[in-house]
């Protein structure tokens, strides 16, 4: 195939119900000079046949069949097979706008960009929400080094990224990505996107951020892990990611700034995966990040996403809180223990002591807090997360992370 400007790589594993919509949205692009590389990562369902069937119908489709090796290995296999000047990654259970590639390519070419980042849509149970970045524009090497990178992972608000971690709302230059991706260890199975995005950003000379939403991200509640694995395994995996980022970003960022970014990022990931309550961290005691909320407090949990599910699952084991209700504006049928998700209208102030908003995104937190207050919830009862840097550093050290963010399994 000649004249290929963009290679679109789709890693595929056990998503047969969603894959046709994803592929169709790509083959119907207004932009024509692209190839579609479908990487079957040893999927045990009907995905391999779906891939092969599409390849027979459209010459732009190239299929790579491989043994299951995880998301990073699939992305690497796709990159090895790619011949485009630029690379776009699409997850096989998502889909894209008709002008997705056209706009990405024009943004890259017009601005001689090494990296293009855009807005996206979040789809959940038929509801679609538009997600736009905090700012947009064209940034040169000086901007990237002095303003973008120092705020990329943590921009001063807990825990807000200056640049989103996702690879799927971005366009990469193949020559730079090839220098980055194959250095990311396949053992990184938490935060793979962050490992790629931030180490790639460190090599960029020009960045374009657009707030045009082009990508439809499908949030599936059936894909969220509802209970934490062995905590030491989780911490080890997080340590692999954080140490990798420290190694790759140290040459382009001062130590104090980088350590602060990684400290808050690691803390946020620990909270989400532990359900907030961290046991056996400090002399066997429970670390509780929710300010003012005590053991046996009557608690309402808002959010049925990953953090909310982990809070419910962890509390099933610890019985630290008395969770009296689980609510979400994105109501859907989901149950953990004796708790099932209820609509936000189902809760009253006299039922509970504190309400925990299970998000580490400050923008979402502020919006949800305002919505709850409009519903009559007492602001004083809405819990805040402890973001004291000294406390966080003490916790991270007590868990077993060293100064280089490696987890010491002792």
C-alpha cells in the first residue's frame, strides 16, 4: 500500500460485541490515506474471524494474529506492522467520528506537530458526555519543557493531569513513537497509556492541543475490576510504572517537580485501587484518606465507577464504614454485597453522617458536589480527600516505595 499517511492500530481481545462498530467507524472515514491494523492478541472469542472477514472486504485492513501478551505487546506488534507517517491508537470497544483522521492529520501537518491531543466523548449506558481539555493551543519546545511537562502528570489540583494519559485521543509521529514504545516494558500492566504518553511527550518539540471531541470512549461497568488483587502485586505494578516515568522524565524535569508529580499520581492510583482504605500500611493500621470520616460513620458513596466499586468491595472486607447507600447519576443495575446503585434522589441528609464522592478528578468532584447541593445535600457532610503532601509521602514510604518509586516487597 502506498501513500499511507496514518496507520490506525486497534489492539483486540475479547470484544466481539463491540468490534464491528469500531471497525466500521474507521473504514467510513472521510480521510482516505490510511491503513487499519487489527491486532488480534490471542482473543478466544469471535474476534479473529471478524478481523479476517473485514480484511477480505477492504484492502486497507491488515490483520496481525499473535499469542496473547497484553495490551503493550499488541500495540508494539501493530507498530512493527505500520507503514504510516503517523500512528493513531483506537481501542476495539470504542468508535470514532467520521472526520476523526481528517482533523487529526490537519492539526498535525498545519502545526508541524510531534503530538496532537484532542477532546473526546464518554459514552455510558447510552448517555454521552463531552470531555474537553483544560486548555488548547500550539506549543513549542520551550513551552513543553517549561510549562507543559512540569504540569503534565499533576497540575496542582488533586489529581488533575495537564495532559491526559490516554493514547487513544492522540496522534503520534511514528519515528518518535518507535523510539519510545519499545522501551516500555511489557510488564507494565497498569498505566500503560501514561507510560507511553508522558515518555513520548518528553521527546516532543511541538505539541497541539485541540478541544474538538473526535473519539467515543465507551465506559463499560462490566470491564471494571471490582475488588483489589493482592495489594503487594498492585503496588509492585504501580512501582514499575512510576519508576519508568521517573527514569524517562528525569532528563527533562527537575527532581523536586517530578517527584511531586509522581507522588500525587501514585497516591491517586493507590486510593482508587485500594478503595481509599489502605490496610497493613502503617503498623497494621488503616489509612483513611477521607477527612473527618471515622470508623463506623454512616456513609453514602457517590459513584459506581472504579473508585466507588473499590470502596464498596474494600468495605465488605474491613467493615470500616457503615455504608447505608450507594448512589450515582449514571444509575445502572450493579450490586456489591448488600448494596446496589440507587439514583441520587434516593438519599436524605438525616440518613447519613458523610457522603464520599468517589472520584480523584477535581473538576468532576466540584460538579458532582454542586449537583448534590442542589438536591439538598448538606455541604458540610460531603467528605474531602486528604491531600497533605507530607502525609502522602509518609504513607507511600510506609507501604514500601523507595525514593525512586520502586516497590520493595519486603
